C-alpha cells in the first residue's frame, strides 16, 4: 500500500507547483508594492506665514518666519508634516509709525502675549489630511494637527489647498486660532478685560508653505 501511496503524493505535489506559480508574480502579474513615504524639506525662504488679530475698533496684521519643517509625501499625496515657527521674528506690517510699530511688536513678544524669551518657537504637527470637496475657496483638504504655543498643545483643524508636483509639495490656507487656549490672556474678556477694550480671542494665520524633495526616505 505504501508503495502505491507515496508515488501518488509525489505526483500531486509536482502537479500543484505550476498552479501555484501561475497565481504569483512569475505568471506575468506585477508584484504589489507600497509606495515609500518620502520626507521633503520645508523651504523657509519660499514660505510665508501671516497673522491678523482684531480688536474693538480695528485690527493689526503681520508676519512670522518659519524656522524649519518637513512634510511627508507618499506617491503624489501629502500625508504629514512638522513645522516650526520662529516666534522672535514676529513683525507688524500695518503700522507706519516706527515707534508705535516697535511698541506693538514688543508687547506681542512679552509675557502678556507670546512670551518669546521663554517660548522661542511654536510648532504644528499634522495628524491627518482628509480630502475636501466643493470648497468655495478652492481648498481640497482638511488638515488636522496639534499646535503648540507657549508650551501648550491643542488640536486645530482647517481647510487648505495641498498638492505635490515635480518634487515640490505645497500647502496654503487660513487657520483660525483661539489664543485663550494657549494662555495668551491680554485683552481677553474671558480673563477680565473690559468689553470696550477687548481683543478678539480668535486670530488667523494665513500660510503658504513650500517643501522640496531631498529628505531621507522612510517606509
């Protein structure tokens, strides 16, 4: 019986081998591989970050410089990123009087606002990017991440226009930030300011960030 059984088992094994090969890459079907996630470096000299703060009877605007950052790209999709802003670079762009301009900037750098001597940078780390359709301003993604200002971290989410083409990744849009969540209390009615002298708790950050390929690839 064993003399009959062993040849039959051997024959079955040999005959099944071509069938297994036919279902694999050797049959002409390409192997499925996942695209690597590549790190692009943010180009601070090509990127802009602007702010607008409103108060009773007016508003002020200015800029902050991006210090550094990276974005993660998978195929032709932006999938993540980390950005560092140089808080000491805060500037005002709407006041033409030099003394008044310097006074405002100095106040923004003080502990009343951003405490730049102690908190030299602010960071934003992307946690998700989801497709957005039908946005009237042309934004194609909802970006969510963790924003850290004055050592306090809170989640923020905002619409943006993102894209990757020819080794360049870009992201632009406007985010609304509630400063009261970051211990920026000056002029806030939440912390006792008079209504007729109040500064809005919300301020906006408008950004246009450019990053280029050349970072270290990761999987």
